[in-house]
C-alpha cells in the first residue's frame, strides 16, 4: 500500500501531535479487535510443534497451589508451560499462551520462576503479542516517511515500557515472597540482574523496574 505525499505529511503531523504512545496504542487496539481467538489458538499450536522440533523442551503441569496463586493474581493459566534447556542464563518468554522457562531458572528458586511465569502470563492476558502485530503493520505502512518513523519509534518505546511495567506489577503477585517481600525482591534481583533485566528500547532499566515492584507491594 502506498500513501500520497500529502497523506504522509498528515501522518507525520498526527504522530507529532498525539500524546506519547497514542499512535501505537491505537494500532495495537485495532489488531486485537481483528485477530480472532481461534487464530491465536492456531498460532499457539504451530509454535508448540516448532519448539518441539528445534529445542530440547518438556511440558510441565501446574500444581493446585500455583494455580490458586495465578487465580488470586488475576492471571490465566497458560495453554502450555514448558521448560527448555539453556546455557545457564535465566530466561522466560511467551507465545500466544505458551510459556517457556529456562531449566536453570525453573529449577533454582520458586520465587523468580513463578514471577517470570506471572510476568509472561500478563502478556498473554492482555494479548500484547497480538497488539504488536498492529504496531508492526503501522511501522511498515509508514516506512516511506522517516519523520513519522522517528515518532513511531519513540511511541513504541513508551508503550513497550508501560507493558513491561504492567507485567511486572501483575507478575509479582504470583510468587510467595514470604513475610518480608523485600527479601523476595532481592531473590528476584539475584536471578535476573544483568540478564534479561538489562535496559533496552523494549524494556525499562533495572532501577525503574525495582521501584515499580516495591511500589506495587507497598499497596497491598
């Protein structure tokens, strides 16, 4: 699809005038309204079949206690939860309701493992993966207009940081942090600091994330 020069200029002006993140939020909302649940289920099955062929992984069940904690946190159960072999770096990811957690993370400590599970299930709950399909389409549409692309890039960063903070806030209610939540947070820091917690365009920096988690726990 090609846009006229005048239309491109209009997009550029709109991107500059919209509040931070609004343009990509609209694109994400449109994608979520158009992408049907049965399509997500189909993508989830395709993903799982591909994972089984490419990675040494095994599906695991969620016990009653963990299922209850997920329910209490307002999070769905995953379509599948699986662990996979890794190089020792704690990692977790999701794809249309499938949640993968590295074996080193899952076996070491329930607190970071369950937090990672809750974080990824927040993405599943809010259909963040589907929303990003809309954002990617918007970026492709506006590629011929560099000024607009710069605005969209900044909006992507704002939206992505919001999503990651939300996933942290919801995910931190899944693990049992014990009588002193601060000690539980220290266990999280020991598991993730320097790994996937490193700051990037898509993720807030570590200090910001800890501040958000502490603020969330203080509200309980």
